[in-house]
C-alpha cells in the first residue's frame, strides 16, 4: 500500500513539472515546451576545452630532440599527452604518453604530472614534470627515468615549453578524448 501511494505521489510531482513546462510554453504562444536556453548554446558539463600545445623541440633536419605537451581542461581538471624523446631520427614516430597523477592549481598556476613512455623497445620510461603554467609557456623541472635500468637511470633538467600556435580539437567528454587518443597510443604509446 505504501509503495502504491509513493508511486502516485511521484507521478503527481512529475506531472506538475509537465504542467509547469506546458504552461510556460503556452504563455509564450507556442504549444511546445521551450528550453530555457537555445540548444546550440547548451554545452556539455563534461566538455573538454583545449588549453594549448607547448613545445621545446629542437630540430636540425636530421635529428630532433625535446618534447611536446598538449593540454585540455574540464573545469579545474587538466588532461593531456606528452610526446618526444632525447633523440629522434627524421621520419621516426615520437613516443607518446598520457598524463597521469596530474595536479593543477589554477590560482598558483602550478602543474605537475607523470607519464609512462617507451623511448626504446625494452625501456620503461617515466617522465615527471613539476612547474608553472602561464598563457605562453610551461616552465619547471622535467625528470626522465628508465625504470628498466639495473642502476638508477635518471636525468633531471630545467625546461621551458613555449606555447605553439597549434589548434587542438575540442571534445564532448573525457571518454571521447580517450577514444581519439587510442590509435595514437597503440602506435606510439608505452610498451609496458
């Protein structure tokens, strides 16, 4: 009996909402319910907006070295990728890693992240960044560690990634972003 009354109560509340929508539509001279905002202006709460592409790549035509960090934002949350290497020969694919353990403070403009990469066939490389992000650059310390080394193989250096004039895609959700990255990860992502 209680369930039956609760169901009618919920149905009544839902119908009151329908009547309210229908009433506001009739007041507007239209018998269709009206959205408060045009559909074209409605944005997904999970929309992924591009922040930018930042690079410190040095290329002499035969070999290149350095990294590219691409960032997107969903509110205060940052997601992204890092690609690059110590040395790349012309025509070689750049190793790629997805940013993990990302910490971003929008007030202080501090950013840190880790990324798994594979610079060689048997390497297990970990890239770690800690620094500041401005509208024009990422600046801080980049730590490269090959976890497959018997002795610690780590290199830490100060880096400055300059913002590139590159248009990054926007995505409706993090899931759409991940799906977009799948083929790139399969080709150039970490092998561990």
